[in-house]
């Protein structure tokens, strides 16, 4: 007799910490939940718990945990909107094992229960951006053979989610798979010019070190200059500090510096020198144990010839390899010919990943009317 039962409920911090899903990311982590708590933002840990299955399965489940097996989970963030309404966001999307044969049943149950949960908490919609790929792609952004998850996209729409394409969260990533690679062999695989610039930075005496907590303004200053140059908005120092407080040693802030005496004379005017070194570039990374994610970065434009960005990337890639990480995630990319950031990342010989995109689930009549007005934005439509 089938005794399987699904239960929707809030999870404890310990329960959420023990979940293991392929679609997990730093966005769906205990550390991020603690960060939201420290910032006094409304957030919840919710899950779907599977009880039983059959007599034998129930006995096994009881041995694992008397509370059953968690088959879906999510860190849910609340944001106040207008007219007393709220928007619920699941950064990185639901944690579900989409390779399970019954993932549709679990997703349907979760969606139904989440509508009730959202309504009870005054939310007019639930926004998700699943951390799974649509179709596998190569270094040139061509679709290749492999596991596809387009059926998840269709199922979400069948359940009432509206597809928004690119909205708020990264949809296109650039990833380097690390298993089996060593720094010694890998440096011969990357683009020749990348290898030459990495070695030139070493010859020029460029060093890479971690920024202390009281030095985060270095990253802010350099990222702000790059943001103004490239048209993106960089975070405030408070963001970096809140991430450091929540993630501890899992977040890395690096700076590439060159000895002043190694610089050309014409480059020494109006530069900031500290202990004989001049900052060239700075970056932020998160290491969640499975992958290293490259989040924010910037470089001093007039000092780009010293290749600080290359030095930082090489330092973190080699550390990721030595620490046994599965992936090095360069994160957001615009995979079109002529895009400088894409060209730079391509040189490391990884591949493009297209995530499913953003979806919103309307809640109530007001939510349905609001979501109906939202427009889908596909790649290339965002300036």
C-alpha cells in the first residue's frame, strides 16, 4: 500500500543546511538567510517533506530522519511593494532534484502550497529564477548535445507561472568545469594571449592578496570607476561588508597590486601608493564548496597594461583547482560577437550556460492583473 505523503512547512536552519540539491547556489544558502536576518529583512526557509512512500520506504525514511526526507526547499525573501502588498522572491529558484521521475508532482504541490503561503503573508506574486540550464552550450554559445531542462520551463508555465526571460537575476553565465584539471596543464589550454598576459603580470611583480575588512573601500572605488565606464551600477561598501559578515571565509575580496618602482614613469602621476604598491584591479568571489563564483570586479583603466585582472583570475582559478571545486563560475555574460567581457571569459576555454530565466507566479486578483502587464525580455533586449 502506498503511504507516500507530501507536507509543506517551514524548515529549521539546521534542516535547510543539510539539504543537497544540484540546483543549489550561494543565493540559496544558510549564509544568505543569515545575511537577510542581520539586515532585518523578512525571509523564510520553506520546504516540501516526503513522508513514507511505502512500508519499506517509510522504515528507511524513519532511520534517516523522523521528520521525513526534504524533496524541495527554498529561501524566500519578502519585499514591500505598494498598497500594502509584497513581492516574494526565491533567489536562484526552487531547490528540486529535476532528474527525479516525480519532479512534476513535487513542483505542482509546492506551487499550490506556495500560493497559499504567499497569500497568507500579503504577497501578490512569487518570483523565481531557477538555477538550471535550458540547453547545454559550448564556448561559442552553440547548443550541443546533453541534458536539457526545457520541460521544466514548460511545466512552470503550465502551473501558472509567467515567463519573463531576463529579469533581475543573471540568465547567461560562463563556466569552467574543473574536475581533472591542474594549473600546470590548464595554463597551456587557455588562449595564448591570456597565458602570455598572466606570465607578464608575474614578471612585472604584480601580486594578488586578500583585502582586509577595513580595506573594502578599495574594491568599491575601483568597481565604481569600472561601473561608470561600462554602464553598470556597483554595490555600496555596506553590501560587501554584509556579505563578509554572513559568509566569513567563504567570500573573498582580492586586489592585484604592482610595486610602484616597476611602473612606467608616465603611469606614476596621480596614483594611489600604499606601502610601495599601487592597486590595479579588485574583485569579489564566493566559494560555496562546490563552485567559486566571480561576482564583482573592476580595474583602473589607465593601469590595465599591467594585467591585474588576469592575475586575479589566475589566482582564484588555481585555488579552486587545488581546493577540489567542481566549477569556476565567471557568472554573468553577454555571449555575442564583439562583447569584450565575453571575449575575455572565452579565453579561459569554458562554456556558456543559459539558465531558464525568471518566472513569476501571480497571487490573487491584484497579482494576476499586475503580472499580466509584465513584459517578457529575451536576450539582447536589455540595454
